[in-house]
C-alpha cells in the first residue's frame, strides 16, 4: 500500500514521536480531527484515564496495554493542540519540566534530606510547601477529580501539617458522629424541619462520605479503588439475581418478587 498507510517509520518502539507524527497526519487528512479543539480533548482525556484505572483494578494486562496506549495518545494530542492554540507548549519542555519538578520533590533521593518511610517523605513534602507564601496546603488539587478522591486527597494534605486524628479509631469515631447527625436529620418531623430538611440531609450525608474518605486514608485504603471493587461485586451478584428472576414465575405480586430477589441475593453472596 506504500507510505500512505504508514503512521510513522520511527525505529524506537518506546518513542512518543510516532504518535505525534500520526496526529499531525490526522490533523491534515481527517475532517473530524481537523475540527478537534483543546477543550474537546478534555473529556476524552478524562475518559481514557478512567478506562486505564478500571483496567488496573482488574489487573488485566492486555487491557492495561491498550488503555495506556490510548491515554498516551490523548496526552500527546493535548500537547499538539496546546501548541497550536496557545503556542509554545512543546512535548520536550513538558518532559523536562516534570523531570525537574520530580527531582526537586525528592531531595531525600537527589539531595541531602533524609527520609526512611513513605510517611516521612509525605510530611517533609507538605512542610516544604508551607514555605510558599500566599498558597494553601490544599492548593493544587484539580476540581475535576471525583468527589470521593478529592475528599481523600484533602485529608492527606491537611494531615501533612498535622491536622488529623492520631489513630484510625479517631477517624472511625468521626464516622459514627456524622452518621448520628444524619440520623437526627432523617428522623426529624416534617413540620419542624420545614423546606430546608432535604438540604440538611444532603449536607449531613456529604459529611458522612467525607468522614469515610478520611477513615479509608487511616486504614491505608484508596476509597475510589475500594468503591470500584464494591461496584463490580454488586454488578456480579445482581446479574445472578436478574438471571434468577428470568427463570422464575412470570406473574407474581410485588411482595413475592421482592422476597424472591432477597433470596436470590443471599444465594449470590454465597457464590
């Protein structure tokens, strides 16, 4: 077919240059790619990152390989469009900048600072950040992070300067405290609560979720990963419930159907 079907002829299989060459070709010959903007790529970048995260959760090597490739493609595409729309954002500068930043963030590796544990490294990093005038230790978290992950990272950053419980038991007690406050809002009379009752329930439920994120941090559990695993488990078990329903009686009362679903659910949990 000749050179027309070749994306790039670079010899190094680990180089990002072939991706950049392919993107340049697409931007010339594909009407859809020609109309892509940096803003358009934002959604694709987030989607690919989540797909890679899901592949990592499944420990699926083939899926990780594919999704990592997709994410690298989107990252290089972002660099290309940033250069086109905003000028002066070459990939080489981005790579050099991140290397310099990572070296600066690891003085215990590249400098004279000493740290023997991951906790010490995190504490030293937050301590260095305190020296930046006009900045909060909570700065730098992207607003696009899922809310649960955002809560987890907020707790990490606050803990870096000592704003934290001493033990996981303290964080667990906070969960109980927030659940008790949610229970009080849920059981209040409608007449006494007025029109803001739903808003207060939502606020207290948010506090519960935030407290759970902090408990997860103390237990050294990534709450996003834990919840993703719970979601997969629920889907797997619910699929068995649905299969059991399809094999059951066509006509039954709602109460009988609910009872059968509960039995099917308990059976699915034992598998």
